[in-house]
C-alpha cells in the first residue's frame, strides 16, 4: 500500500521522478498530476475525494467496472498457489491452459490457438513475427509488408507504432520502420464527399487493392485494422467496408488481422467486433477487456491453418515474454469471462444499455452547434467537433479543441478523451446503468456547451 500524502506531496514526487506515457511533461509540471486513489463501479476517486465518472473505463479496458470481488479473489487465490511460473521450454500452468481453451470457444471459427503477452502492443508484435514466419515457411519469404491505416492504433512498441497510423507518433520517431504501409481510414463524414456511406465503404476498401498492387502482392504479408477504430476517434466503418476488405485479402493471398484490443469482450455488444462485421480473421490480438484491466494480459489468436504450418515446419519458435500467460493474469481473465457470462453483460449491452446510451447521446448532440457527427457502436461514442457544419471543416490541431473539451469535462468530474481529428470520445464501463448514463449525458452536454461557447 502507498503511504497517505497530500496531493501537493504526490505531485512534487511525481514531477521529480515519474515520466508519464502520452504526456507533455511541461504541461504536467505546470498543472500537476491528478492522483487517483480508489475506484468503485463506474467511478474513480482522486486524492481530494472528488467522485469522477469514468467515461473511458480507464483506457477502454475496465469492462466489468471497478471493485469486482470475483476478480480480486481469483488473483489472490492464484498468487497464493503459484504466483509465477513460465510457459517456456515444455512447461505450462493450469490457468494458461484453461484460458486458451476458453478463448477457443469464444472467438470466431478457426481461431484455435493463443499466444499470451502482457499488452496489445506485444500481441501485435507477436503477430508481425508469426505472419512473416508463416510466409517464409510457405516458401514466400518476401511477403513481409504489413498494411495498416491512417489513424489506426496498434500500440507503442517500435513495430506497433509503425504498424499504426498515428501521425504524431510517426513524426516523433522521425522515420517509420520499413515494410509497413498505410491506406486511409474509412471515415465517411470527413472523407466521403457526395458518396453515400455504403458507396464510400467500398471506395475506402478498394484503396487496399491499389496499395497491394503498388507494393506487389508477393511482398504483402497482411492487412490489419480495428473493427471500429478506437484511438483514431471512434471511426465505425460503413457495413460495406469489411466484406470488401476481406474479399481483397483473399484475392491476393494477404492475411487479415482484426485488432480486437478495444472491440473485444463486449464493447460493441458482441464478444468480438469481428462477429458484428462478419470478419473472418487469420490473426486476432486482444487485451484490455480480456481481464478488464485488473492485471495486464493480452493474447494473439492464431487461425488453425496458420498454426499447423508453423507447428509442422518451424521447429523452435524463437519468441516469447517472461510473463507470457502469467498465472494470476490468466486467473483474472478467466474470472472476468465468467462474470461477463454470468451477468449476461454482453446481451445487456446489445439490447439495453447501448441503445439507451445512443439515444441519450443523440439527445445531447442533435442540433448542437459544435457537433457535426455523432459516431459509435455499442458503448463507444465519438463526437466530431466542427468549425463549420455545412462544409464539415474541423478545427486546426493547434486550436486543441478536444483538449479544451476534456478540460471542461474534468471540471464536471467526467473523464472523456480528445482523440483523432477534432474528436472527443467515450467508452464507459459495460456495466454502466441507465441513471449513470443520464448523469454522463448531462456532464457531456455541459462540457460540449462550454466548448461551443469558447469556440463560437
Ligand atoms: N491495439 C489497439 C486497437 C489499441 O487500442 C491499443 C491500445 O490502446 C493497442 C493495440 C495497444 O495496447 P497496449 O497499450 O496494451 O500495448
């Protein structure tokens, strides 16, 4: 347990020694960090005792909400029995085996094998290595390039940031790794012009064909996309998009990777986004909702036809992490899955909470002066902030409209995030109730109203 300190004391220590992820340290030093000390249900509490509605479920991950005894007990039991053992060199532990088996029942057909990691980034790095290995074993060693999308996010390691299409990450790195290419994100509102959503979906997917032909199909290993782009600003594609992507991948013998790190485990009202969009992936990374964030764990699902080739021909696969399949993290993931099933959380999201959430957000945004588009599926929402609705023009990045909106949200004791182009997003815990959605809607409205006033 950490000691009790005043917020000022925490802030001074934090400033002195702690480097934060995705943070401007000068701004942090000037304003001081917000110290979160405990959480319950859909609320987190800071060191000052403020009760804050967590509209982001942590970082899209706390699916079952905070303070769930079942997950804590599962971790405690496992830590007492066997706090750690690895799965290298012909060893295994029961919770790893059970979790892999459980995932094979839940994931789309053909995904029968699971490689464990600690984060979504590592799960994607694993897939890059395994896909290249597969093609090499198939006698096509030049099939190495991965195609991702602008504003796609697949993690923060060197490889995963090249795989993603976040402009600021690429700029800061100076140079992307070779053998990673990108096509545009399927954002109809800003890019669709006069096309209907459905027509735009086909057009956006066909960029993949153009890119494959430009690179040469003999050089392309895989295409990766999130069923709904999360960190890019909650971009849900037209329903025509994924079938066309799938057709193109099959035509050119390009593997299809559905990154389910955000969409998996009920966020869209289905176990996986692939179910909703009828995607048949060859690889599927998952993390976040897998353990509801209580302990870090991720998995890469591998289609049996790929696994069989690796199994038959590779011999030792030189890949793995010390904490691959950490027994306690696996125990928590198993308890989390059991809870999701027992409480029928996904069915509730699909048939009840998500429609209620959508209606509440529509009431807030319909006719709102600064919101051009409300996007989202399930319990994901993206609010497109625009300067000019008729022309669909967004604010310039240096105007930091999303950051201002987040600051208003913070004043209202609500966590929401600025992401993508002039967008703020929500991704609350899946267990949020109707009355908590009403409170959320009220806080979102006040934050958007204040933003509109500032930029009006
Ligand atoms: N993939 C997607 C779709 C994500 O949203 C994220 C993180 O937000 C990642 C991968 C990376 O996961 P991690 O932060 O656990 O490395």
